[in-house]
């Protein structure tokens, strides 16, 4: 059964660019890049603060060039970039007045955010910051189930000296620095709340307590953010409502809901399963897989934030560059099926996805059919069809029970089905797209603002 009508696109009222741009670059970069075996290495290997310090003492990214990062993102068709200002290990990439654990005190000796912000603005890209509310280095961050010292036999005694209020003051102070010292910031990604991760001992005694909105002072923190940067968008991981939701490392089955209503969403995905640089992880997704992931998300009304993990010297490694270049090559020919597009109400055939932008409907073919593809509910609704990669016309026909076209009969096709006759061979592109011009011009996708 087809569901027709104007497509619905759920946008962020004060930042409509987000659902227009659809694709961004995530960058995880910090001390863990030297370890080169996952950004959670401090946690996974339970490395003590004093032992982790060797990475601080050797952090010297001499190949870091923020303009090269910006160029890689732009060439890949990305419209915004989000960089880790501080990850869970507590190390910060700017000259914070609130800590000595910062890039300016390493052999690097510089604030790494300033050139990043400048490079993005020069390239016309939106500026995003990631900031962890977790901090395994800070002396007032209580040890819990995700802390690197969770198995320290003295954790109870250590926690007696740790004051949550002081850590909240530190957290808020650093966010204030980030939103006050670098001009307009478009996007803020917090990571992450985990109140459900409270634990007990075998005899039922309370052990570790998870952390959430009260621990971060999220209500007050969000109020400060809105005051400092009224146009910014903020994600959903503070334990209070944000502007969009962030499924991680999976593709939603359909539009995402909150309170029974569709909400803007963005899937954050890795190239190889690791966010930080992971030298020996060879599980890289191909450009074809990544393009399908992007299409799938947009067909369900979502964005894709695709991660790269630069090396400890500050460059994006060749495997990541290859993947990004493949995405960019496809988007140069097919970008109008992605940017500003969203979900469609028409029933999509098997092994395909629809996106829609106003009166143009885009059929993305994940499997090339045997010359003919049947589109339920579109008979009489399409005035012209073409392959998007080269604007070559695609023949259209509507069959009924009395018609035969060559050796093809309409058996099994529902009334109202439009049939496209495609070339026998697939175009030389990773995912072919047919652009369908609908007969009656529809409005641009509607925006829910309540």
C-alpha cells in the first residue's frame, strides 16, 4: 500500500542547515592516537593516570594541518566537521585556563582548536565541537563502572576525596571557554550520560553509581550554552532533551521518535569500528558501503556523521582518505539526491531507497535490476525520468492486463505501478540513481516545529 503526499522533513527550527547538509565529518584525536589501539585504551587496559602520562610527554603532531582536514572533508562532500576537544581521558586540545593537562603543555606547544576553527570557516564548513562530560584524569571525577581505575582496591577511599560539585564547576568552565573564545560555534556533541550503569556487589551492597544529568548540572549547562551561542545545536547525551538524537554504530530501521513524534537524528559511524586511530584495525568499510549507509539514513530522514581518527602526527591516514574520496566522487554526481532531501511517502521497491526533495523523487538502486524496475503507486505521477549520473533519459511505461511489452508482461504488478526500462548494464557508479520528476509540483518537505 502506498502512502502518498508531501514528504515530511523534521528540521531544527533555529538551525535548518542541519537537515539540509546531511553529511558531516567526526574527528577523534588526542593522546590515545599515540597508543594507536582505540580511544578507550586507558579504560580497556586500566592504565593509571601516571602511566598514561607517557603519551602526554610525547604528543607532537608535527604534520597537523587543519586546512588539509578541511579540504578532505569538503572533497568528500561533507558540510560540517566535529572535533573532540576533550575525550574521556581528560586531555584537552586548547589552552584551557582550568587545567595543565592540555596541548600547550606537551611538545606540541600550541592551541590546536584555533587553526581548526579558522580552516573550517575558510572552507565554508560548519564548526562543531565534541566534549566529553567524563574525565578519568580529573581528581574530582568519582571512580565508577566505566572509570579506568574501577578495579583499584582503594577506589572507595579515593572517592571520599572527590567532590562532584567541583567537577561540575570545571566542566561548565571548560564549556564556557569553548563557546566564548572561538567565535560562532554551530554544533556541540556531548558524550555521555549513563545513570543506568549503577552496580552492586554480590551481597547487594551499592558499589558504583552511574552518572547523569544531575552530575553534569545539565539543566544549568544547557541554559549557559543557549545564552552564549543562541544558534548552536546540541545533541541528546546530557540526560536532558537536545536538538537531535544520535544513534551510534547502527542504522535505524526508520524515522526516530521521541515522545511519539519524529525527531531530527544523526547516525555517528566509524570507518573501521574504532573512533581513535587504531593502527592494526583493518576492518575498513568500503566507499560503496559508506555511500549506502548515507543513502539509507537520508531515506529515513537522518544525517550521517562519519568518523576519521588522525594519527599521532596529525595526518589522516591513506585508508581513510581513500574512503572519503570515494564518497566525494559519488556525491559530485548524485549530491542533489542527498542535500536537502529526506524521506518519501511512496512505497519503495526491493533493494532500493527513495529520497525526495520537493517534486523530485530519487530512486537509489542498491541492486541493478534485470532491465525493468517497477515502482508501485507512481503510474501517472511522473512526467520525466533520467539517470542522475549523466542526465540520460529513462523510458517509462504503465502496463495493464491487456498489454505486453516485448517479452515482459504485467503479471504480479499492482494497479498504478510505473515501470522503468533501464540499460542492461549498470552505469559505472557505486550506487546508480534515477531522478523522477513528479507531475504535480509538490511543496518542499514540510518542517515540524512543535
